[in-house]
C-alpha cells in the first residue's frame, strides 16, 4: 500500500491529467514541504472532496462527517496537539489497543507511524475533508488544554504566587495558562460569556452557549484571587480594590483572530465574581448576507435604509443580537462614499472606514457629549450604541431632523412600544413623528438540536396558544452534540415597523400602542415576534419552550 502515488490515483479516477500532475510537482518544488494533494488543490485542479473520495475508494476507508462523530476527549489527548496539527490527525475513540484516527491524508505513513509509536496503539484510519478536520482539532484540543490547565492549576494551588506577582509571570504560570485556555475554549465553542463565580469552598467556571449557561469546570478556592487578579491586570483595573464593582476590557489573540473581551467584576459574599463577555465575529448566523433576516424582512428593511435621514432603532433585551446586526449594517454602508461615525460603550468591534468613539466617563466623554462632538464632524451616518436617556434621545432626534441618518438601540419588548418609550423619555410626539424612520425588534431563538429532538403532538393548551393547527411540534431532549441542552445554534426573528404617514399622524396625536400595532399588522403586513416564532415552531426549527419566551413579551 505504501507504493500508492496520489497523483496517479487521481489520474486513474479521471480528476487530473499528466500535465496537471507535472505542474503540481513544479509547484511543490517552489513550496518545500507541501504534499502533492495540497499542490493540486492549490492550483484548483481538484477539490478537497475529490481527493478524499478517490483515497477512500482506493484504500477502502470510511469517510465521515466529523460533526456527527462522538469524540472521546481522553482519546484526543493521547496525541500531542503539536503532532495533531502537524499531521492533521485527530484521535476520536479508543477500543482496547485500537485508536480511531481521522485524517485527510492516509498516505502520510510517517505521521501514522509516529502516532502509533507515541500512543503504543494500532491505528484505525477514517477520512474527512481538511477544513472540517482543522476546525475539529482546534475545537477539541481547546477542550483538552482547558481541562489540563484547570487540573494543573488545582494541583499547584497550594504553591500559588501572590496576585501582585502575576504581572511579571510568563505564560507558563498555571493561572495565566488557565485563563488563556478558558478563553480559547470559549472562542472555539462560540460561547458568549465566561462566568468565574466564587463560593464558600470552590470556584465554578460556567460558560453561556446559545444563550444558556452551562457549568464547565470547578477550581480550588485558593486559585480564585490569583485568577481575578490576572483578569484585572489585563483589563487595567485596580487589583487592590475588592469592595466596589469595576468594568474594563482587554484584547487577546486566539489563533489568527483578535478577540475583544469586556470584563465586569463585582464583589460577592465569597469573593469577586468576574464575567468576561467575548466580542467575536466568528459566530455562525443564519442568512448572513441579509443581516440575519429572512428575505421578506430584509426587503422591508432595505426600504428603511434608503431614507436619506431619520432614526432607525433596533430594539430588544440584552443578548438579542442588536449589536451584531448593527455592525453588519454599518459594514455594508461603509462601502459607499459616506462618512460614518459612532459613539459606543464599549466599542465591541473595530470596523474599517468607520470612525468609532469610546465612551469614557472619567474623561467626560458620555453619549451626550460624544454625540454633540460627532455632529461637528460632518457625518452622513451616525450610530449611537444605546439610547439610555432623554438627553441622548433628544440630540439623536435633532441630528435626524437636520439631515443625518442615525442608528441606535433601545431596550423595549417590541417595535411599537419603542414609540411609547421615547415619549416616556420626555420627547415631544411631533419630534418623534418627524424623525423616526422605522423600528426593528429582534430576538434570538435557540434552534432545537437535530440529533436528539423528538416530535410530539402539541397539548391542548399549546394548540390554543399557537392559534393554528400544527400537528407536531419538536421537544428538546439533550445529547452529547448539544451539551445535553436540547438546543444547538440560534436564529434571529424580527418585527419591523415602518413609520409611514398614517403612523406619523398617530404618533403626533398620541394614539394608543394597540391602535398603531393594529394598523401596522393590517395595512403594512407586519409580522409580530410571536407570529415569526410560531412559523419556526411549525417548521420544526425551534420549540414551544422558546416560543413562550418570545411571546411572553409579544
């Protein structure tokens, strides 16, 4: 089997010609260390899938979807990470003296033999494509590294250095290594937050995945002060202050991506609790080309964006994806010949061609003062991170009326109640009517795990709530693929209110919220958040449990 030549194999399969093989060999010589298969792919003579398919057929090996494989973390750890990344080989299970290894290159006999010597086990090879394998190696080794770092830190906690010495320590210090691996693990699992929580006899680390917080690892109590001190040093906080809440942020690199991390530290009865919110751009979203919106909502929203001036509000509770949507909108608009400026607290993502200002209360830069300054910078488009008070809302309205397109966020339960919220802030209804272009209410709904979801008939109470005949609904169960939550991934739903002439008149005469909502549904065809959620339940995307969370406010 060692005499198999990949180029000849691909030629026999009809994927390449002799001339293409010769060109690939020349390309190989120009790039020392590159294998012939990678050269053929780089020259676009074959695809990764064709390479794997030809090898599987010739060697009678199984090709697998690595996302559906049950991976044994203990097996992963048997191959050192450095070798796994060098050879692109991932151990996924062990049975007796046999180790199942996934690779995209079964002809790498030196790598296979190296792994056999290190593990002392016979290898059973399975194939998958390179990109999926690279992601899996990164994902599972971050899990291994975090667990090992926690174990090492726990065992060395008795000899832990004082917090003040950590600033001078190198990256091999147990606490520093632990924090680094926790962040890497959070990034690779698309966790949004890391919670470090002190209790009487232990510290618990939990992570929020798809909106649900799950326990990850338990640490020795002795580690807690040093871990918090390390976080404070990175965030430029006062490590001597332990009685007052503190907020900060820092940036760190995970693989090739710079991650912004917002830090909040508060005192509790057993010590300081820290929450690290990861502001990354790697979270997978549905419909990324249309700001996460389905086509009908996207087309309606595009009409709002064509307005030369006015205010567009995105509304929803914390964690509903408002900032992510705003950044996608601004990134697209920055491609045009416009001047875009923002005032944010904090700046969650750095966007090219956009002037971003950070709120700094100590320096006197608030939303109000920052927004006033931005108006003197000749902007075409302004983004106000959050409309928190009457002063900010008033300046935003004046900016919109004087010819600027303004984006901002509000914490309201639906689109129509945003108008009432602005009135409650003290704005005159006629000012709101003249400046408001539209309101987009957004929620994130968890998608039921496709591997363990169960189909059942809805109860009578659920049928009544759904207000339509849906024969079957999905129920979450929980399995290894979804961390036993029953859910995997999230999708956004939207409720879009367009401010047309009749609604402007309603706002000016202080019409009720119900009157505005009834008009929007009847005349504009507005779909409420509840209706959008019901559609997802009917399609089997989500569950009644998730629908109830949205409809509670709708």
